[in-house]
């Protein structure tokens, strides 16, 4: 139990909670950026004209 109390006291002293919150915030922002990029790529693919297969008969 003393170890837990020591860890909690150290976390409070060094502002670990603030660091964890900031790390989570940064991770969420990075994830959002990746998701936005993926949406842009998918939308660009829909906007691009596609090549169509042309059937050539052997006549």
C-alpha cells in the first residue's frame, strides 16, 4: 500500500496527470489528422475519372 501511495504522491508532485492528458490530446489530434487525410484520399479517388475497359471484337 505504501508503494501505491508513493507512486500517487510522485504523480501529483511531477504533474503526471497533466502529461497524460496532454499525451491523450496529442494522440487524438494525430488520429484526427490521419482520418481527415484518409477521407481526402477517398474523396479524391471518387472524383478522378476512371479508365473503362474497351471490348475489341475479332471481326
